[in-house]
C-alpha cells in the first residue's frame, strides 16, 4: 500500500474514527492520541498490507485494538499507582536519586543529539511544544506517515541508547 493511499484512507475515515473513540473516552485530547496511534500502526503495516476492498473494516479493527490496548495500559497504570502509593509511605527516595535523574537526563539528551537531523527535529518539536504529529508534519512540510515513521525510528534509537538504564 503506498504512502499516498495510507494518507487518503486516513483522511476519508478520520471523522468516523474520531466518533468511534470520542464515544468511548469522551476526551478530545485522548481521542487525538488514539487516532495518531491508529495512523502509526497503519503506516507501520502499510508495506505488507493488502486490504482486499475492506479498508473501513480493517481501520476499525485497528481502532478497536488501539482502544483495548489503551484500556489495558490504563488498568496497569492504575494498579501500579495504587501499589506505589501504598509503598511510598514505607520507603524513602534513595540518597542518590537526584544524581541518577541527572545522569538519565544527560543520557537522554545525548541520545537525542545523536539522532539524524530529520528524526531529531520531529522529537524536539514533539517534546518541546507538545504538538500533534499532524502539526509537526504541517510545520516541517512532510507527509504525516513520514513524520510518524521518523518518530518511531527515533524512539527505537533512543531506547537502544538507554538500554543500560533499565
């Protein structure tokens, strides 16, 4: 599936997908994030994708999977938050926590600085301004799919660079 076809498919079905997510979460910001995840998954799958005439059905299956993944992550976060609150009262921060945080920030900065310029631009715009991927694409005059692919590649590189901090 070509990049142009992916963008056309997203453009055609975004209003229906927005309604799908909006009816479930009733949060415009979260709806936007979920739509971006659908777009990222579609761009990632595009090279090996054959829709056989049921593009809408495929998109809504992806959207349902994104929604269920969100619910699972949210449940895990809530459980972790409860567990952390329970254990926070009994444990204090380690004495070297500020040092470790500074080291991690330095490592992240170095990993971002080492990115190829196109990927670094996307990461910095997202991090510094918190704008959507569509806004980044518009600002950089790049296709949305390209911006999503660059962000995905940048995050993979940053993750690999920070492997020792896990």
